[in-house]
C-alpha cells in the first residue's frame, strides 16, 4: 500500500512485529525500494526497528527458507544441508553494521 514508502523504511518491519507475523514476512528484497542484492540493508533496518540482531539474521536465513519451503536444504548450517554460508571477520550479532562486510561467501560449499 502507499503507506510503505522510501521515507519510512521500517514501517513494514514494525507492522510485521505488531501483527506477530513470522519475521521472514518482513523481508522485502526485490520490492521497489529494496532491490535484490541489498538484503543486508534490510537486516540492518530490522535491527534499527527493534529486532535483536540474531533474530533479524535468522529471519533472513532460516526464517525465509522455512517460509519458502526450502528449509530442508538451506537456511541453516547443518549436516546434510547445502553449505551456503557467509563468513564474517567481525561479529554481526555484536554490531549489525558488520553484516555489510562479508569476508567470504560459499554456495554449496564452494567459495564465490
């Protein structure tokens, strides 16, 4: 709706939490003001809107995979799942801004 605008980027995240929707529903990557590839911006916004960093990261990974029905293969790092992961030298849970600086990215166990 028109109430979700660039001027108020956290509106959808707040709405999600207020309605107790699964956190993954707040993810808007691919929408008009949040292009694919800007997923880290959205995670930072979720934390600024009041989510705990680990919950925001979980919403973008395991929560999104569960919502899409692909959590048997991706979304969390577990034995038997595809080894898709991002490695950080600085902890994004202690400072969410660190999520913007990945050290390396792996897709199915291979470095990109």
